[in-house]
């Protein structure tokens, strides 16, 4: 008989997937992990749009997991989407800092001094 994966493991795997997905737009130059832009670099608005698409995609995956776990999808108000969007933005902070703060300093090989 096969043993099912515990629900807690699936929840933490979803949180880890959310963290990785929130950082992807800032860690790669490819749009959607597939297409290299003609200029060679993605613009800031492209990164934000890609981040929003990943948020929506993970929301759909989350709804699918909820349906599998409970057999129904509970209705959510606007507050739920504001909170999850804010969490997704916080998850994206390491990638944003890497792209716009740390990476330029590492390229120049200069360190900030106080």
C-alpha cells in the first residue's frame, strides 16, 4: 500500500515554490525562463509583469491544491489577495536586492563604506 505525502509537507513545498517563483524575475534575464530579449536584458516593467503572472499562476496552483485537499474552493475577499500579494512581494525581496543593489556592486568590485 502506498503512503500519501503528509499535508504539512505539501504546504511547506508550496511555500518554498512560492519563494523561488517570486525571485525568478530578478534572477534571470530570460522572459518566462525561455525567451531571451532582443536587447539582452529585461526591463523593470517586464520583471514586474512577469512577477505578477507568477503570482497569478501560483494562486491557481494554490486553488487547485485547496480543491484537492477539501473538495471545494472557499470564496475569498479582497483582503486575502492583498495579504498574499504582500507576502509574495516580501518573498521577492532577496531577488530584488540581488538585482538592483548587490549585483552592481559586485560587478564594480567596490564595497560601500560608511
